[in-house]
C-alpha cells in the first residue's frame, strides 16, 4: 500500500503560485486535478480500513469496533466514519465499487444509502442479499444523485424510500429530531399511544405528542430495568451469606489470638448467633467490592456506578473497623479459590469493574465498553488460573474473544 505517498507528493509539488494569481482556466484545472486525487486517496483509505477491520487491529488498541477507532483515534465524525466503514465493507463484497469511487461515478453518500437499503431489505426478508444483486445495484446507482439513488434502491429492492434521520441541537439544549417510521413501526407506536393515553392524561395534561410518548415509554423501560436489578441484588444478598460464612472461617484463622477470640465470639456459635452475624455483616457485598477495589484502585480504572446504595469505584466505602474488612481478610476474600464461577462471583466482578478492563499494551488505554460484558479469567484455566476474585476481570465480548484468539494462537477473521 504505497499508493498514498506519490499522491501526497504530487499534490505537495503543485506550483506554489498563489491562487489569486491563477487564471480561471488554471484554477479550474487544478481543482479538477485535486478532486481526482482526493477520490484516489479515498479509495486507498477505504482499502486500508477494509484490511484494518479484517485484521481486527482496533481490538489491540482497546476499541471494540473499527468505527469507534475511526472516530476516537482518527478524529472522523460519526457520520464520516460510518460512511467510510460502510464503503470499505461494500468494497470487500463488490470490488467494482473501487473503480466507481475512483472515477467519481459513485460517492460515499450513495454507498450509505445502499447499505441502509440492504439492511432494510434483509430485515424484512430475514435473508442476506447476494453479492451479484449488490453488484447490480452498484451499477444501477452509478452517476445518480442521492435522491435518485434512494428511489432506484426503493424500487429495485421493494422497500420504502428512506429519508435521513435529521438531528439539530437547539438553543435550550433540546434536540430536534426528524425521523421516518415505516408502517409497522408507526402502528406499534400508535398502539403504545392508545395504551398509555390514561397516563398522558393524568401526568402530562393530556399531552399526546410523540415526544411525551417517548418519555413515557423510556420511563417505563428504565423503571423495569431498575426493578429487575433490585430483585437480582436481593438474590445476591442471600447468596452472599454463604460466601460470608466461608470467608469468616478463612479470616478467623489468620487473625491475632485476641481478635480471633472476638471473632469466634461473634461468629463461632454457628446457629444461635447467625442472626447477629447477618446484622453485623449485612453489607458483606459492599465489603467484597471494597476489598477488590482496594487492590485495583491504583489503576484508576473503575467507573462510578451506583448499586443498591453503595458506591462502586470513586470513593469506595472501606470500613476499616469492620471485623471482616481487615487487610488480611480482604486478601482472604480476594484470593479465596472457589470450585466454580458462581452467579454471585460473576456479579461481584461485573459490579466491581463496571466496564471492559482490556488495556492497550502500547498506550495503556482501557476499552471501557459497557456492552456485552463477560467475566473472564485473567490467567486462563488451562494455564492454571483459578476461580478467584483476584484472577477474574470483566471484558466485553469482543475483547474476550480477542484474548481467546491470542491465547489459542488462532487469528479470528470475519
Ligand atoms: Zn472491550
């Protein structure tokens, strides 16, 4: 891929005559020349993006997608990155796109339209559109305007004409969004509107605008999530008692004799004092998190999510007076080996980390993705890694599979 250098050089070698001194004819010639070179560079960039994505190099740089890399690392706007990515992917399937871009008969906007139309078609039919049809569509939209392209694609694929979703931030920080809904989407939303009409009447003075409907639906969804999380945490509290009892045993063995006596007094009478132990250690989950955070805090990595009233990350509550939060006990919890990764262990790790912990080995950048999180063994089981908090961390699905592929020596290509 040494095509960029001569192109850049040839532009740099343009005569240094000030633009204002050029004749009209010279100015137009130079503009045409530069536009041609810009298209050639674009094509070369797309080829690079295509290869970069194939090799999944963004994963090593702690990004979950090439799109994220293009935006955050190379400074493209979201839409510019998306258009280039869509074009690079189309290039892989329909190589003729390269020539069309170079000759200027097809541009990134048209490719964006084509990608959206194909997705729409595949969503409707549930089947992939084959390469041959894609190549035909590329030929049919060549040399057309964006509007003409939209119509051409809608007719060829038998889908509704798609309009851009327009967004505009207004003076008061509100956002004006213009969207096009297909018939099915509109019917679903209309149904929601009918079903929530009593809420709109009660709480919004009968305001039945789309904005209010979206707010009502968003509130309901968020409340449902909150309730699910609460019930999940309640289950975790119950499970934590078993972990707690086990850790009390481990800790008692490592305490000074007099403290140990105190501990035994508190927790030794297995059944009769159980209630009082539960009372005293009702924040066991929090202490487990604190113990983990205390060892990881130096990396400054943990995001500040709030779970069940206890803060995870930021300023973790670390109760040094609590009998089970001594450094020795923390180490015991941190390094305790379990038979398997229980749901509680998994939740503890997810809550402790809050996001993907994958680090770019060159820059130290953390991935930080909060989507599709999985719990992974830092040292894999096949390499002797144990089921313990100290050896468990959170990775997003992309980085988990990337780590797996690195370890197995298999390069996973799409
Ligand atoms: Zn990640």
